[in-house]
C-alpha cells in the first residue's frame, strides 16, 4: 500500500500543526517494527488518519519512522524527537481535508 501522491511541504506543516495536540497512540519498543505494531498502526490510521508513534530510543529514528510509514501505507508528516507523525487518508470518508493546501 502506498499513498496516491506524496505530501507537499505545506501539507506536512498542516498535519504537524494538527498533531500538536494529539497523544501518541502507538508505542514502539526495543523490538522495533514487529507484526503486532504494524497491525496496531494500521488500525489507528484507519480510525484517526493522523497518528503519533512514540519510539523507544531507536538507533536510527528516521529509518524506523520511514519503515513504519511504509508498513502502514502512510506518509511520514514529521519527526519530532522520538515521535513520528504519520498520515494516511481514509479512502471512503476522509476526515482531514488537504486538497486546498
């Protein structure tokens, strides 16, 4: 799964601002990207479209964030500290409108 087209800088900035008030809904431990994490992330994105994922001190946080995004068919909207912001639009009923941005 992959999104139709990549997000623009402006869209990523909008998503990061929307994510500011969100709490992480998925936590990635020392085991990294396990099948259970991928399932949880997929369910969270299906429900919320925009989620924060907290990573526990990974060796390469950018690589892990990109792997999480790829596994979920999502876009990496931002990386703040050990927290990745992921976005995947709901194909049936999108909640976040990025069309004009």
